[in-house]
C-alpha cells in the first residue's frame, strides 16, 4: 500500500493530513484488492484472461500452453495501479504515474455521472441502483464474509483495459521469442512503460469504450463454451475482424473513432 | 551461456526479513538498504559451479506479506530448493517458521531441499533469536541451517551454493527425477540424454531457455 501512498505525499507536497484523506478515498476504491481471501483480485485476473481470449485467442492459447493463463503477471499492475511500470528507475518522477491515476479517477467519476435514459421507468432505475450497489458499493461486504465477485466495477474494467493494452503491445515479442512461463512473468514484471504512456492510455480508453458501449463487457460474462474455436492464424484474424465489425454495426450513438481501433489497435496484421 | 542443470529456487519468509536483499547480494554482490516491497514475485539468476559442472540457479523471490500469500503460494510449485528466511532480530519472524514450512511442504514437491536462514547476523546487538534455536528448529524439521548477513555478504554465497550441492547430491542418488520438470530441475541443452536422437531444432532449445 505504500506504493499507493507515496505519490499522494508527492502531490500534497508532504502534507500528511491531506495525503492521508486522499489515501482513504483511494482505499475505498481498492481495499478489496487487499482482502486476505484474494477473491477480488483473482476474479479480476480471471476476467483479464477472458478478455485476452475474446480479443486475441491465439495469444490466450499460448499463455495457457505456457501455464500463464492465471495472468499473475498482471497482479502487481492492478494492486499498485501501474505505479512501478510508469516510474523510471529510482527517481521521484511521479508525473506519468499520476497521469495514469488521473485516468483511473476519471473512470471512477463516470460511476456517478452515468446518464440514465429519460424513458427509464422508476422500476428500472431502482433495479439499476440495486445492481450497482451489489457490484461496486464500497460498503457492501463491510461486515460479512467476502463473497466471490461476479461483476467488475468500472474502475476494474478500466484497469483490465490498460492491462490488455500493455499485453497487446508485448504479445508479438513474446510469441516470436517463445517465452516460457518464467520468462513471460519476468518480462511483464520488469516493463518500463514511460515512453509509451500516451499510446497505452489511448488504447486502453478504446478498449474500455468497446467494453462499456459496444458489448465487450457482456462477452466477458458469457459462457466460454459458446465461443468459436480457432485453429489457425488466419482464422484468428478473420474472427478478430468480424468481432470488431459486428461491434461497430451494433454500436449505438458512439462518437468514437472506430476506424482507429480497427486499423491499428485491435487487429494484428 | 550453457549449463548442465537449471535449478529453480524459491525464497520465502515473513515480510522484511531480507529475502530480496539476499537475492540481490547473491546475484549482484551489492546491498541496497532501501528496497521496494516485493509484490507477487521477482527473479534473479546466477551461474555456479558444482563438481566441475555449470549450474544455473533461477531464483524466485516471493512477497512475504500475508495479504499476498494465496497468490505467491502458486509459485512454490516446481521448485527444487527453498530458502526459508527469518530475521534474527525479530522473534515473530522465527515464530512463523512452522506456518511457512507447512505451506511450502504442502504446495511443492516432497523432495524439495529447504535451507533455513537466519538473516541479519551483522546486527548482533539486536539479536532476539539465538543461533542454537535456529539449529534446533532445522534439526527437528530436517532442514539445512545457516546464519547470513545480506549486508556484509557473510554466508550468502554459501547458503545458495550449499542448497545447490544438496540438490545435486540428490540427483546423483537418483532421488530427483530430472526428466520431470515439476521437480524444479531442467537439464541443460547439451546435456540432454535424449538430445542425440533429436534433430538440431528439437527440444534442446526449448529446454535451454534463456530465462532470467
């Protein structure tokens, strides 16, 4: 947790009182990651693997063959909100890390401003609120035993989006060098991503958008057995293309540059 | 660089006992008093020589914090050796050894060689655990024992190398099935007994790895 506290002391220029209360707010969001049962963090890692399966089944298969489908390589990323990956060496340059964090807080505030359809009935609104409080309320489980989570919060979804953006950037190298389990873990553990900050944030926001507004999130919760199996690299590209195309055609009024996503970010050529 | 064998090690023990510092001293021969808390796992590797044979040690340094335990446990699997570390200046780290040992035995293979290490031997004035207590615990549980100092490097080489010697002896005695990678031992590329019957691009390269 000191990884989460130090940048705050930096922001507040050593004012421990302000840093403390900011830390309290952050822990409201993230405390479940520190449960002894580790159910919440394990669920996020499971969902990350599913996200890889949906968007890049060839790499998902490779991870499975190499005993890395537990996605433990993303454990520290999520626990520390990518702090170590966006710090350079031992310097106190927190700026990039804070840019990443800023994007996380934006997503969190999204929870509060999510527009509700004007035609939604009171019942629907009540149901939505109940659903919300079931999956992302910080107070839920306060006194009870931690239960296995079933749905990801917006912040968690965004952290997975950023994880996936990083994975997509590294996957070609891992496949071409035929890394084994240990090498995969080590590679992801020692990444320094400062130079790629903007590119990664852009990709992460695109993935998040796809998850939230174009049916990506629902795919995470559907049964794996319903999925097509892919055998060749060609199949993989076709399916990936189809997947994105169908998402575009069904997408509603999304003012998002899907051409960018299709041309450069989601499809491997 | 070629090697005859690769041994996988894990380093376990309470948080703050000096696991990462021991690793850094062994692999880089330096001591870093301020260190980032290990989250998940970190790696180190070094080549040593035993009985004229090059042996690569691939060392997995795990997080000691209890909150991360259920995930770090999964790294125990497939380790040939374990360094179980406590801090001689903190009695509670010694008291927790039984839990660590049970955990290690439960989640790894039964032949794993375990070295008990009492670290921070340079801090004699603050000692809370006598050397004899460490020795007794080791004897009782069938472990090898050493006191080390990651700061002064005292016994650090010996701790890692003696564990490797013990593993090597077990291989010679046939206790370890070296063809089963779940035991934490890999045979180096040129030493694979099946190598001669395989084409050049065969299993050699995949076994050799190049990891860490």
